[in-house]
């Protein structure tokens, strides 16, 4: 029965390489199936961002100190599909798995999938760029960041998100994958309505107060001093990130309109801007994000098409797994 289930999994066209090993790191180091990804059962609830999309089935190896199917049942109750379940103490499984195991490679095996639009175009982008320095604005759980860092050539990435939890998840994911050394900076920062930035470290109060002292009374509340106005983009990227230009900028499922016209200024000549976000297409009906947080049809093409030294390379309408429409574009900076 175990051998038959293993055979069905390895013959599947979608999930034959996706295996979640929930045993301890010590047990995984002694023997494991290649490819597979080790996330100890005790850490799983904190590392769900590393799992495959919920419409993609995958295999699970359960630890022997847990009740049979208890781990896979938890996954199923939370929406994941894991029809191929194996046990740590099943010797038949390990014997049968030897014929499928692949040679070990230094590159991490990934369960999760980054932005499909980025996957589709990254090889071409890499051939066109030189230093491979990337800025991810709105990094979320860090899947795009971690995936990019796991590639060759070696990318160096700066990552920003307004949520502390997102920054922590991105840092944790890159550590889990052993690529954290090339995550140059990952920090909590928020783009303000005026196009400026607000960060959340101890020095921000002084910088924000200094920059905006001509427009504010000294008697303003501490809250006003902290949150309005933002640090101008030039000062933010120079003083906070210590990097003013990038070969690649990503904004995936993230939209703050005052930021859009500023992004080409942050690119090196020949650099690329990749934007992929939900769009109001007049056909599909959905709740999240709300309409004022969606792109309009043709909005990005019109904005960047009107700019000097900027070229719209790719502009497509797509749908994500749940059917919601997105507009994905690639913008190239062609001159200073």
C-alpha cells in the first residue's frame, strides 16, 4: 500500500517534487528524501508561508511521535491538499523511496511558489542586468525575496514592508533557506500619502522632525511628529538603505499610487521595474482588495508610457489561483 501511494505521488505531474518533512532536523539530517523540505512539526504554524499554494497537492512525512494522520489532518483543516502521507517509522516507505531520491544539491528545495509573473521573466531580466541588486517594496512573507536569493547569479536584496510581522517572516524565511547573508537590509517602512517614507527605528523621530521643521509647529503632538509628513524618498534611500539605485524593483500585490511615478528614479539605466497587482477589469467581482486599492485598466501603461527614458516592455492581464484578475507589467529605464 505504501509503495503504491509513493508511486502515485512520484508519477503525478504537479506534485512529484513537493514533499514536506515534519520530522526533527536531527532525524532529517540522518536520512531524508531528496527533494524534500524540512519544517519541524513544532514550527509549522509559524512557517505556513513556506508551504505550496492551497490548490497544489503535496506529500507529507509525519513524525513517529505524533498520532497517525494528525499532522496531515491539521494541514487539510487549514486548506492545504496533502493526499500523499507517509510515516517516519514506515520502513517500507524508506526502502521504496530510495529509487526516487535525487542527488543532494546545495540549492534549497522549495515548497512555496513565488509570483508566477516573476518566474516567467526572471531569466531574461537576469541576462539584461549586471550587478543584480533588487529592492522589494511590500515584501509580505518574503517568498519572492527568498526565491530570488536562492538563484544563480547571486542577487543582493533590500526588502521593505509596513508590517513588523512581514519583516520578521521575511528574515526568518531567508534564514531557514540559508540565504540570509545576501538579504542586505530588511526593514519596516511605510510609504506616506505625500510620497515620503516613515520608518520605525529609534532615529526616525529626529530625522522626520528635522526635515519637516519648517512646516510644523513645535507644539505638534508626538503622534503628528512620528507619522506626518514622511521622509523624502531621496533622503530615505540614501540615509536608511544606503543604496540609491537598483537593477530590479518589485512591487507585487502592493499599491500606493504616490509611489508609482517615483520608482523609475530608483532604477539604474537598463534596470527593470516589475509590478503585479489586482485590477478593476469590469468583468470579475471580488471583495479584496477593495476597489480604491485596485489598479484601473491601462493605468500603469498610461503612467509609464508618458515618461521620458522609460519603456513599457510587457503589459498583461492575468488571473491568480482564485480567479481574481491582476495587471502585470515590466518597465525598463532606458536613459538617465
